[in-house]
């Protein structure tokens, strides 16, 4: 992608979606609602790439890989982690949240957190339902808004491989 000082129309934005297959009855609703939300905002289906991963824990790695390509204006992460009887829920939620946030900071590409973390299946279903909470549609709206914000500041390309993650990604490191 070439940097541009002029924001593109919504229909020209490109979005990556990473969706977990675990709790598929919930995540499939999130995905459908997200795709519908993007379409309602003028985003063409050809400008969206969906990648499915086994579970929420795998979302950050694929989100980072997608962001690093420079092909997307925002990445949307969708999943559902539902509490069980073991502390597994806490570990998965914490690491998925941390990883998704880290991707945005490392790459400078907006990464939208659309991972449900609920106590029960019914809570997850309710939040994925477009007629109630519509978290998939909300993630789509946030992605378009953030793509517009970042384009306004000319942020269009991720860091080159090998750049120190702590450096500002839009300026090359000194000595290179």
C-alpha cells in the first residue's frame, strides 16, 4: 500500500477478519453480523478477507500476520470464550486480550477486539445476536471508524520485518 494523505472512501478500505471456530454456533453469528455491518457501511465483500482459526488463543498470531502484510486498513478479531469449571477461561481471555492489543501497538494497524468473554452460553448467544447486542456489527462499525481515523494521519503501512518493535513504525530506524 502506498501512503496517501487523502482518506479513501469506505468502499475502498480493506479489512481482515480473524474468527475462531471454537464455539462456532456463536462465532458464526458474530461473523455474519460483522460482514453485514461492513456491507451496510459500503464495504464490498471483495475488500474483506476472512481467516478461520481453531480457537481464541490463535487469533493474535494470525491478526499480526495479516496486519504485517500491509494489505488491510483494519483487522477485526472475533471469538467467544465461555467460562467453564477450570481456570482455563482466565488464561485464554488474558492472553487473547493481551495479544490482540499488542498487535495493534506493534503494527500501527487498527485491531478490533470482538472476542466475547462470557459466563454462560446464553450470554454469548445474546451478545452475538444482531437484534440485541450485535457485537459483530459493532466490531464492523469500529473497524471502519478506526480505518478512517488512521488514514487521516497517513498511517498506511506496517513496520518492515526486523524493525525494533519499540520504534515508531512510520520512520525507519537510524543507520538502516
